[in-house]
C-alpha cells in the first residue's frame, strides 16, 4: 500500500473555535489509549492521539487551560483544553518533550483518522478493544516501529 500524501498543513481547534492550531508535516501515527485516566477525562472508552514533532505544532488562536497530572510512571503529562468549551485539543508529556499529541478528532478534516495501535489494553472495556495489529497492555515499546507501519499503512487523507 502506498504511503498517503499529507497536506502541507492541517488545521484544527476546539468546538467553539476559541482555540485554533496548525500542524505542518506528517503525523507519526494515530493510536487509541484505553488507560483509565483517558477514560475518565473523555467520559468514553478511550481517547485518540496523533503524535507530531513539537516543531510541527503551533497554536494560532487562544490560550488553552493546562491540566497537569503525574502518571503512574512518575512523569508529568499536561493536557490542553479550551477554557470556554472544555474541548481537549492536545497533550505534552515529560517523557517525550519533543512531541505534541494532537487529539485528531479536533482536526477540521478528520474523516481519514484511524488508529494503528492501542495502548493500555489492560484497562480497556472488553467491547472497546479493536482488532489492531499493534496492541499493548501498557505503553508502546518502540514508537519508531509504529511510525514506519503508519507511513506504509495507507492511513491518511484521500488524495484530491
């Protein structure tokens, strides 16, 4: 399968448009996180994440609210939400300071989004597990393996 061609920029933001952002470049991959913290934060079975190089992410409007939490690993994770509509747009973690994890359903064009991997399946709801090749009980071991599979997997926007 051919690697998809991503646009030079992808735009996104919160529900009320107070927070807006731009992603330049290709995402590393898309994953689903089944940890109990994401379940609680989203009021759902899992969250979706799309890691991008921090240099490829820029806020273009608004100042998000920061929610910092210490994970089981002892590392801090900061979630960014709109102070108006509370939409969760992105996350930065102490364990990967050069990465911004965009919440891909906040992209303006997100119909192409499909997770390649799922993590923290130890706390997944049985009905929410997906038949994905890359499934991890806790955190993924090697993000580069996932990035290579994503690049070759045909997940991406449709060519126009």
